[in-house]
C-alpha cells in the first residue's frame, strides 16, 4: 500500500488558490518527481504532505493514519525522525561545522555527540564530501553544501525525504551528481522521495513523474 497519500487537497492564500483538489500517493522507497510551472502549487503540495501547512480541505494519510488527527507534538516528532528535508538554499546552520550540521538531527533525537558525529562523518563520506567536515557552510561550494544538506536529511534514515528544488541553485553537473547520490542513498534505505522540481533533467532521476497544473495533479501523458 502507499506510505503517504493525499486526497482532494485544497489550499488558498487570500484570493490565490494554490491547491484545487490535488491527489497524490507514494510507496515506500519510491522516488516521485512533482513537476509543473512556477506557481502551480508544487511547494504547497509538499508542505501539506509533510504536515507543515494544514490544507483547507482534503486529507493526508501517513503510515495509515490521517496527519490532521495527530497532535502537533506528534507531527513535529514525525518531521524530526521519519521525514528528511532538502531545500534549495539556506538550510545549514552557519555557526556549526558541516559535521555538526549533519549530526544535528541525531543530537535532537538524543544521540550522544561522539556517536552522532561519527555517523555524520560516515554520511559525509558517502556523499563524497568528507573533506568539508570541519568547515562551516559559508566556506564550501554550493554543490558541497547541497551534499551536506542531503547527508543531514538522510542521517536519521527517514522513511520520506521531501526535496524542494534541491539542485535549483547548482550548475547542471553538480546538480546531477547530487541527484545521483540522493537517489542512490534513498534506495539503499528504502526511503521514499517527494522531489519537487521544474527541471525535466532532475525529474529523470525519479521512478515516476506527476505534473501539477493549476493546483491539481495530472499524470503526464500524450494529452499534455
Ligand atoms: P510552486 O511551488 O509550484 O512554485 P507554490 O506552491 O509555491 O507553487 O505556490 C502556488 C501559489 O500559491 C502561488 O501563486 C504562490 O504565490 C501562492 N503561495 C504559496 N505560498 C503562499 C503563502 N505563504 N502566502 C501567499 N501565497 C502563497
Ligand atoms: P519555491 O521556489 O519552492 O516554489 P517560493 O519562492 O514560491 O518557493 O516560496 C518560498 C516560501 O514562501 C514558501 O514557504 C511559500 O509558501 C512562501 N510563499 C510563496 N509565495 C508567497 C507569497 N506570494 N506570499 C507569501 N509567501 C509566499
């Protein structure tokens, strides 16, 4: 069955309708690209699926239970332990080293510093950026920073990664390498990935693509 699904999602911001009856579902370990033009509702869909934004109508089910029926504390615990996030910019804590950044989700989950930093170092190595561990995010390149962000998203072995334009700020070579490393690691953990992008080249790393238009999901096909 599906791990995460949404039915009939509606969300407006003032007079702007961001979602207008969107349906979505993803299986464990599946990588689904959410494509569509800017302003079509992709980020809002991702925020609703992750329980960051409450839809005006419709339901989101994760692991067999409706998200909206869970208390806030439980939703934030899910976001810390079972979900991972990768965004386009600005997600690393500038005052911490890259290793400390990757270790942070484990520290928040109660793992002791030595063990957390050892695991973090392993993930940096897996993402081929072991050499930046002692540096601050401001001292590394954009591509290295995104690999650190991916390592941080994966370090808790989450069941779902939410990635919103994760390569949007990178040149196409580093972007493709980040996508390769992200999808490889996710497959090895059986982690599902909801990948929001407007770039077909990035979407090519997914198992399946859906297209958002005017706040609704259209499966791609000849009719488009
Ligand atoms: P996409 O990710 O496809 O670019 P978004 O989901 O970010 O689309 O946005 C869909 C529409 O909703 C856009 O018109 C956007 O400006 C609007 N929108 C999204 N978030 C907000 C918000 N917090 N406040 C007001 N309008 C918003
Ligand atoms: P993306 O590039 O991921 O689509 P945006 O730049 O559209 O992101 O939005 C970034 C953040 O600002 C999101 O949290 C979104 O909900 C919010 N946002 C988007 N459009 C508006 C808007 N018109 N007014 C206020 N907040 C917005």
